[in-house]
C-alpha cells in the first residue's frame, strides 16, 4: 500500500462521493492510507444483513477483532444505519447493535421476534437512535416500553405488517417523535391504539392509510377542534398582534400535524370530512385518504381550507367525477403530487397524462398537474365518466380471479 496520496485529499473526497457499493468502497480502502481514511467510515456507515446469511457472524468477528486490538477509530462508531433480517439470530442482533454500534441512528428489523428485553438493550446502549422500523416482525405487547424510557432521540417510527398488537402509549414519552407510520396493523382499533394516537401531540406526521382502522369516523370526530379553539382561532385571525393570543392549551388532538393519512373503507359519515377540513388548523401539507367516498363538493373546498396543500392521495377512493377532480387541480396551484391508485375514472378524461391504461390508476407528477391546469380548452362533462363497453369489459376483467391471481404473482 502506498503511503503518499496519489491525488489531493480534496479530489479523493470528491471521487468517493460517487462510490456507493460495498464492494467498490472496500476496493478503495486498499489503494493507500489516504483512501482508507476517507473510504473506511463510508464503508461501515450503512450495514445490512438482508440476503447475506453469513454476514452477521463476519461482522461480529471484525468488530470483536477491532475492539480487542484497540483500533482507532473503532469501525463500529461509523455505523449509522443497520438493516437486520431473519438471517441474523436475535441474540446476535442485540450484540451487534447494543454491543458494537453505539452511534447507531437508524435501525430496521425484519422478520424477527422482538421482546421488551431485546429492545431495552438497544434503547440503552444506542442513545442516538432516531429512526426505528419494524417490518413483518412478531412482538410482545410491551416491546416499546424501553423506547419510551430511553429513546429520547427517536424521531421516526415505522411499523409494516406486524400482526401482534403493541402498546403505543410509551411513545408519549418520546418528545422528539415527529413521524409515525402504521401499515398493515390489524390490531389498530379505536378503543386502544386510537386513543393513544390522539394523545401524541408531538407528531408532525401520522400515516395510518394502509391499516384497516376499525372506526375512522370516531377518530376523525375526535380530531375536530373544540368550540373554544374555534372561537380563539377567529380572535387570532382578527387580531393585529397574534402573540397576545396563546391557543396552545386548547389546540385539538394532533393539532400540529402537517401530514396525515387514514384508511376509511368508506366508513365515515358524509359530513365528517367537511367538518374536519373546515375546522382543523390550516397547515396540512400532505393529506392521504384511502378507500373513502369523496364528493366533488369536498374537493371544491380544499383550496380554501388547505391553502398549504402540496400532496394529496385519493387512493382507491370513489364518489367524485373527472370534472370535479380537474377543477380541484386548477383551484390548487400549489399541489405538486396527486396519487390516484385504484381510481376507476376513465383515463380519456385526462389526455395530458403519459403512459397507458384504461383508468386513472396513476401517480400524477407536478409536470402533469401543470399541463392539466394550462389546458383550459379541454372540457369534461359529468356524462364522460360513463364507461364505454370496452372500458366496462376491462373493469370486469380486473375484478376477476384470473386478474387478481396474476397481479399477485407479478
């Protein structure tokens, strides 16, 4: 290995910005001591055992060797992100994280069984942990208790397809928690988890749009501000000095949300979303509504009550027309993203969109939204949503077992 730099250190740093794979980074560490000094921390920064059944033991061997021989800097101190899957036995997972990755900030655990004792070791010995992800894990009910006691830096918590109920109340103690996503959680009920969610006032983002929530009507109702808040908000709007009106004590539950997503399964009352939009604080930037009946009238007031809206999801929603959707897009010039997955509106009513398909089962980008806004000559009538014979045949096929089975295999 050469001891002198073959390139200026500044250029080595720039070159290594474009080296991303583990194999390439490892090769860079062998060039000389200068490349090693810059590439080695990056090599250890993101660790993953996914699809590498032998990697956990190899990592443990390397870290033990470095600790025994007093290597400075210690490579475990460079580990910022760790993705650990079922290939790694749970005790070994705890040893790798709590024992050797004390500077860990992001941890994703997949296909594992998690208990309170294991999470306690991680929460205590990884105090910088800010992002925690459970993916298709099983767990004990009290698995989050140590996170509430010791996870003072936790800011993001994601749960994907975890069938076992977990107590969410310890998250109240995580004052820095800003993002919570619960997807595919059948235990998400209003009586237990729902009431806890409503108490997490520190949240900026809450996404339960991919979980079969049992009582969205009651959840939304409790999110609607109380009358005292309504009155104080009007006083604040009319006052020249807003600092004299402190409304923090009477904000509605989850009053600080800027991003909110919920799956309704067409289960809410028709006026619930009107009350929600007209009474909530107006700082929502992202709203995702899934499996709900949304009317043209509701779309027509969004620009009034959600003036800061940047992203809107209407996935698998019904009840509105192509004309109503186009009008909503034009009324909301700040809207950058519109997700219409599972829509059954005819695609021919949106000729500006690229791609193929019979229906508007589409993620619409800001460029396409601008094209719709600028196309003032194209006129859509309510009758245009009536399906043509070919479109009706396509819809019937999409509902058939053959299509569903083929989609699942794909």
